[in-house]
C-alpha cells in the first residue's frame, strides 16, 4: 500500500462485515480476506467467557456486556493500523453507538452490512453446528439492529445472493 501523504506510515483500511447472527458474516469476511490479503479477525473470539455463557443460556447481551468486547476489537484494529496492516473483522455492530466505539482511534472504518429476511437467517441459524448463539436470540438482535446512518461509510448487501456474489460485490465496493 502507498504511504499516507506527509507521513511514513502506510495507508490502511479497516472493514467490518456486520449483521445479525446467521447473516453469513464469517463466510463473507473470509472471502473478502482471501481477495484482499488483509488480516482477519472473528469478533466472537474476542468475547469474554461470561458473554459466551450468557448467550449459550439464551440470554441476550446488554450494552454493559458489549463495551469491553467492542473496546478489544477497536484496540486490535488500532494495533494492526499502527503496524501498517489493513483488517477485516466480523462483528454484529448492531447499534450506531457500538460502531462509534469500533471507529474510535481509526482514520476510517467501512461497514459491509449483510441484510436479508429474518426467515432466511432463522433457517441458516437452524442448520449451524457448534455455534453458541441460539436461534431464539435472533429476534433480540433484529430488534436492536440500527441501520447504517448516511454519514457512515458502508454498503448493504443482500444475503439471498450466493456467497461468491456477495464477496465479489463487497470487494468491488471496497475498491470504490
């Protein structure tokens, strides 16, 4: 990547593949990572054990549960940025306030919002094996989800398309 004007630090990009659980974040983020060569992180791996235990028990997380998790994700992106490395992260990023925490300390942050009908997502969640997020919590995520605001850099992509199509659309958008 080319250096930023007036600095010796390389330019970096940071993107969050966002959406409710079951929308395909990991599949799409891994595909974007393959095509861009950027560093990848699965946000679920940053959750403290207490959060995972709550979700496994069918209890929705509160904002208080999420703040340390979001802070850890933001710190990881800031560290990678300081190293000159661009990143792709999967993260539900359900609320504007969560996205603001993630954006803190970065020059910019782009969002790829995976969107689709609840029935499609519910069906996908029912077919997953070994994930701690039960389908019963989908409605709480849908109720919490706030669409990207006009001043947030992002794109909405339809999850009813094939993963390959969504990945290609995401990468094309990132090249804009």
